C-alpha cells in the first residue's frame, strides 16, 4: 500500500511569497531582451498569450477550473486548490523546488491561453464535442512549452554562459523530477486519454535519459502515443499530428502492464516498461 502523507496546504504567507515569485518570472519573461532567451520559440507564444494580462498572476479558489484569464482585471487567476495539489507531495517536491514547481504550474496554465482554452467553459465543451483526448493532448503540449521555456530561463540565470549540457540537466530535473511529481497528484482513474498523456510524458523522459535511442529527438518534440483497444499495436504522433512511429505491433504485456501501473498510481514501475517500449519502437525517417 502506498504511503500518503497528510496534505499540508499552503499558508497565507507562502501564497504571498509564491505569487511574488510568479510575477517576478512573468515580468522577466515579458521584458527580457536577452537574445539567447528571445530565440526560444515558446517565448513569443508566452508573450502573445499573456501580454494583455499585465497585472500578472493571482491565486484564487476557482472550483474545477485550473486557471481563469480575466480580461477586465488583466490578470490570470490560478486555482489555489490545484496548486496545493501540485505541491502536496512534500516527499517528492523539496522546499527549494516548491517555487519552481509553482512556476511550472503557472506557465502550463498560461500556455493554455495561447492554445485557446483560457476559458474553462471552452475546456468543458471541447471535452463534450471532441472527446477528452484533446485536453490531455493540449496538456502534454502545454507542459512541454512550460518546461522548455523555464529550462532556458533557469539555465541563463544559473550560468551566464549556460551550454546545452546545463540546459539538459535543468530540463531533466523539470521534466522528470518535478513534472512526474506534479502528475502523480492528479490520479488518472483509468481515464484512457490521461493514460496517453502519462505514457507520452514517460516516453519523452526515457529519451531524455537515453537520447541515443532515437537520434535527432529534441526536447521540443512532443510524443503523443495512440494504441489499439487490445493494447497490441501502437503508433506515435507529433504535436502536429505527423506520424513519428508508424503503427507497430508490440507485446501486449509491455503496454498493458505499463498502463496498469499508471492506473494504480505507480509511475516508477510504469516507467520501466515504457523505457522498453521506446527502445523497441523505431521512429521513421521524415
Ligand atoms: Zn492543463
């Protein structure tokens, strides 16, 4: 049985501190003239999404919405309860990482504005008319944008001459340590598209740890897996719905077992099987 610690909510003081951190990062992203940051494709997207909201982020109770973009107050409200859920795994997210995990959450939510789902009513309706998968797909993309942008920013701030290897180390910490911990906070309850998001996320984690498996894969290449109902055939799509890995027969056990571990909340065990899957699958030359 998994050991769950008590859910310790943020104090008022921590909410105030985190809000200050988020808005300092927001201001830096909006105003930075650093050419190395300006070359990040996610920065233009972030600026386009958030330039109207010059009052920055506020934390508020929002019911089931993660975020609410307020055109009138020109601020982006983030759901305090959702952020509490992200930060609740104190055994996984250390004190020093709490501000970074909160920043990732804020950037993830802000990129939803760029994706056209800044209004929660649109999220609900999209799930109704297009299916849940579209939101999980956009979630994976949004996390990719948030981690890529934050890795660039933290890399520059940590070392003025940050190189690719510094960035990759930071990216791994954000994508594997912090994002896995955050994802664990939202159980998937056998939801197939949330499973797809997790498997895609873990496939990208596997490639981060062993890039030689798929030469040429970059941290900006989002992987969206789709599989047959029997879990014996899988294909992998890009964020632009290009087929990266064509439909491929796989051992039913590999995929099924990975999905079962994810549904049981054990991403570490699932990760072993997803690594085997990535090792087996071959991306096609494009
Ligand atoms: Zn989201």
